[in-house]
């Protein structure tokens, strides 16, 4: 019984930092912004694509994170700045062009920026490395799977928001969300630069 309680305690302690780092509730407006104008079928395919992409990258970092960083000679702050720049470019593109102009038939935002760096960004990847150090691979992997399921479930039902707001309201909200995405990107770059300077 004590072993089970200890396992559950470790799982919760490994789950929380990753949940906070991914910030699922904060991702919903950004997700709606990036998928505005998509059909429900395309959106659901994209959700699976984004979740699998985030999961694959997270697993690589879970197993090889410190080795990769050391091999490439980069820090989490370098990674944060790079992710912020990519997100900034995509957010500005989203603001300047309509969803029809920026989403051709072969264009997918599932891998970038939804999978990387929104779901699995620098904060989440760094959290994975820290959690592995503290609780081991199996508990870390289980907490990752639980978090990715929450992401998938939340995105899967995000269309409810569109039904409530209406098409026009959703488009207006999407543009406001893009402004927030610009702010998040700038914040990622700023924090990375501040940490490097310090």
C-alpha cells in the first residue's frame, strides 16, 4: 500500500511541472487561431498529427535530452530563443494574412507551430529533463502520456468554443489570439536573453 502511495505521489509530482509547462488552457485560443477556416475533419487530423509530433519529440528528449544539448553545445535558453523566433514569424504571418491565404491544401500547422513549440516548447522539454532526473524514466513517460492525452482531449473538443462564439466571433477571437501569440513569442525570446545575460 505504501509503495502504491509512493508511486502515485511521484507520478503527481512528475505530472504537475509538465502540465504547467505545456499550459493546455492557454493553448486553446492559439489553437483556434491557427486552425481558423479548417474543416472539422482536417482539424481532427491535425490534432492527432500535432499530438504525435509533440509526443515523439518529448520521448527523444526524455531519453536523450541532456546528451543532445551537450553534443550540440546548446542550452535551454538557446532553445527558448530559437523557438520564440519561429513562433514570432508564424504569429505575424497569421496576423497579416487570412486563413485562406496562408493555408494551402498541402500546408499543415500540426508539426510547427502546434506540435513544436506550442505543445512541446522549451519549457516543457526542459521540464522533461528535470523530471527524468528526479523520478526516473517510467514515471516521467507515464506523466508525459497523461499530459498529451489532456492536450488531445482539449483540442478535440475546442470546436465547442466555435459553436458558442459563432464563425465571425471565432475569426475575431483568432486574430486577438494571434496578438497574444506574438507576445508569448517575444516573452520566450526575452526570458532566454535575460537568462543568458545573467
